[in-house]
């Protein structure tokens, strides 16, 4: 008897996505039912992902480092990765500002005297960000889910293992690889719950916002999503085609499961396990992807950067303020640097936006204008963020292969 063919995870997630939208629309008049009885199961799914993601990042980066056996090789890959991320993020903010200025005529000038919003944000300080990279306690980064500190801890221990064991046999690194495999297998178990998680996370969002989303904020949402699409199609298609030697169509088709999970969960870090799987299937080397993707989930925020540009122009328009060219350059620089210290979790973009508004003297209270639909922004920008991470893993893998080939010839 022939074995029954299993439905692909991407198909299951897509069906869950459609059902969540339909159920959300049906529950528009009763959002309490969705938030009280459906959302908690989505929260359980996210909690499971958050639980495994710190050890997964810690051991996957460490396994990636020790597999290279050479600190100079790690440095070369790390330098290429950070340069790629900074360049694409700068492009993203520029695209956001360009489209927002083209379409700013459709943004309303609102009566803003009643706004009241108190975000907990401070200006970007390079030295504080630098000091914050290095943990003072081994356990604290895991307790606080401080991904930058987890990454730094993993790099130090990975480098120490290379210095201690050098070019010795693979069995010397067996413990690291076993821990990494255990985390990966646990992640696979959790990912089987993705369709349920997607439904339970998205349904309450639709139920709470309902048709109200189609009001004046629909215009800024439309501009933001247009920028997301243009950046993904133009920038990532070009980089994976020219530098990664992968067809753009094949790239986006292979990324679809991770993109749909990112859309519903709005968490770059939460999508990391599935993103790793998709990137490897598209040709990214495991040792490179294990290093590049966890780093990208923390510092690469292209979608969030686009959001900063669009929302800055929108908020300025609502207050009747025109941004100067120098202010726009400041937004590009601030959003690019701020993305390095922003966690890849739902809602982190709001804190970044407060920083950007402060940097150019715009009223921080303007965040109240977009706060109500921030989750909808968040879903789109997370898709862009994780797609950018995967494109980097493919590009860096291809560049590293070319380096190795030149070295041997």
C-alpha cells in the first residue's frame, strides 16, 4: 500500500493564514473571544520558540565557528556579513524615505493636539551600545534573551575551542555538535505546531482591527508595504542573482514557509529555526548559515528601517512639518545604527521609531498615530527582515566558496 503523501508545511501554514483571516473577520464584533481564548495558544507557541532560540543561537554560532577551524576565516565571513547588512539597511531606509516623499500628498494633516504617548526610548549612543555587547554574567544574557550578548558569548567560547583544539579531529568538538543537533531537533518539533501557532496569533489581530484598518492609516500601510515589496524584489533579487548565483524566483519560492511564519509571528528571532532550514535548502552552507542568520536576526532590520523612513515622513506630514534633506540623511544614519541594538521580537520597531524621531526633532508623541496598527506594520517588516538574512547567508556562502576556490588554484 502506497504511503500517503504528507502535506507540505508551507501549505499547512498558508491554509492556517487564510483560516485565521476568515475567523478574525467573523469575530470582528467579538474581539474578546479571539484575545481571550485563541491568542493564549499563539502565546504558548511563541513562548516555546523564545525558550529554544537562545540555546539554539548559542550552539549554532559556536558550531559554525568551530567548523571553520580558523579565526581568520570567521573574521572574513563576519566582516562580509556586517557590510552586507549595513548596506542593505541603508538602501531600505532610503527606499522608505523616497516612496514616502513621493506619496506624502495622500497623507492627511491631522488635528494632533490630543495625542499622548510615552514611549520608553533614549537616543542612540554608540558607546552604550558597544558596552552593552559584552555580558558581565554568563547566565544573564539567556535570562534576558539579550541576543547580542548571547552571540558575543558564543563567539568567545567558539574561538577558545579553536585555540585549544586547533586542527584536531572532529571528535574534539563532538559535545558542541551534539548540543546543536539537540537544539535543532527540538526546534523541528516546535515547528510542527506552526500552523496552529499562525492561526492563533493572526486571528486576534484581524478580530481587533477589523475594517477600521481601512481608514486613513490604510494609506501609510499601503506605502510601507509597497516599499517592503520593492526592497525585497529589487535589492534581494539582485544580490542573490548576481552574488549568490540563485534564481530570484527559486529564492522566493524556497523562502515562502519562513516568510509566512514571519508574517504571522512578527518575530525575526522566532522565525530563525525555519529560516535556517529554508536557507540551507537554497544552497547556503550550514557553517555559514549557522553564523550569519542568528547574527542577522539581531542586527539586520531592513523591514524595520523602511518602517522608520515611511513613518517619519507620515508623522511629519500629520504635524504639518516638512523634512529637510539633512534630516533625511540623519534618519538613514540613525535607523541603520539603531537596528544593531534592536531585538528581533514583536514591537521592537516602536522603540527604534522613537529614537529616529528624536534624532531629527520630530514629536515623539506622533507614534500614537501608528501605534494602533503597529502589529500590521510589524508583520510586513519582519518578512523583509528574515528574507534579507537568508539572502545574506546565500551570498556569503557563494563568496566564501569563491575565496576557497581561488586559494586552492
